[in-house]
C-alpha cells in the first residue's frame, strides 16, 4: 500500500474515484431492482402453475361438495 492519503492526492484523482464509486453504487442498485423484479415475476409464475387451467374448475368442485353435503344432511 502507498502512504498517500486521500487529501494528498490530486483533486482530479479524487473526483474520478468518487465518480467511479457513484457509478458502481448505481449499478448495484439497478442489479438489485432487476433481481427483485425477476423474483416477483417468478413468484407469480409459480402461483400460476399451482392454479387450475380452467378458472371455473374450482367453482365446480365447491358446488359438488355443497351438493354432497346437502344430500347428507
């Protein structure tokens, strides 16, 4: 390591380092947003695979259950 501290460097080198750190910070936040969006979309796809293809199929099952229950009572 060098014995040069941040206040003995040239102003342009300090500015370049600051710009680089800000750009990398922004890229990190953008990557976090993209990964978060992909996780949400993946979660929605997982839920859609668990649901039946026919949206009224579950209503038929509930109706059949109600008819069986009413026949027993």
